[in-house]
C-alpha cells in the first residue's frame, strides 16, 4: 500500500507552493498541495519537508471529485490542514473504498 512517502512533490503550477499527486492501483488519485495560497501549515513557500499540514483532494479514475464519496459528507471537496498521518489514513480509505465499491 502506498503512503505519504510515495508522493513526489514539485513546484505548484501557479509558481507558489508545492503540489504532489499520488495515484493508487484502482486509478483514484490524491492531490496534495501546500503553500501561501493553500490550507497548509505554514502558509508560506518552503521546501516540501518544511510543511507539517497540507490541503488534499481525492479524484476518481475519470478525474471527477471523489473526496466526499470516499470520506463521507465533509461539506467540501478539499480538506485543509491534514498532517502526514492523516494523509496516510486518507490513502488507506481510498484503498478501502476500492474494496467496498
């Protein structure tokens, strides 16, 4: 099973912050961003290992929003201020969703 450590970060396309994407075997993907314009800590531009919390969203294999499908009705398609451990739990839920759907 993949974890946070498998996410490869690069500069966000906006030129500010970082972006990483993790795709699991069922085609679902997790988008992880951090930086001054995102729900992250710190809210400034630093190296990937300088962030303690990140903004995340889940997409299905067709690129459609899937955060609420996988994690339940959270009120939004993005989750802010997620720790590495919380992201690992989200990835686990993505694998569990695959088995239950």
